[in-house]
C-alpha cells in the first residue's frame, strides 16, 4: 500500500502498533486508513477551533462550521476501522462460556 502523508505522531502510533502486534497485510492497510481518518478529524477540529463553530452565511443565517461534520464522520470512520482490526479483543475463556438456554 502506498504510504500516505500522515502526521508524525500518527505515523509513530501506527509503527508502535505494528511493532506490538503481528498484523496481516489487510489489517495493516486498515490501520493506515484509520490513521488517515484520525488525521482528517484532527485537521477538521483545528479548522473549527480557528474559525469558530458557527458563522453567518450570506443571508445572515447562522450555520455550523462544515468541519464539525468532517470531524464527526472521520472519528466515526476511525472507530469503525479500529473495531474492525480488533486489537483490544481477547478470545473468550472456554471454561466460562456456555451455550445459551432456550427456556428457564
């Protein structure tokens, strides 16, 4: 996969995860996409912080900054991609698992 231009902190985070886990190629690609989504969310947040959360359009109507939507969508994408990789999941303990009961 072509390396995207990511923030240094994001690149370090990705490299730390790659060093800590044995990932398959498709998981590495998902991790790169998650890093891109994270950076995009930060970029949008910085724009909102600089410009303000609201502005008046040409008709004088108060509108929310478009970066708010970009930040929200990017964070949603990030969390879904990270969930897809499943790094924080541990397999269930077989001893503790039991089949569900149909009736009690």
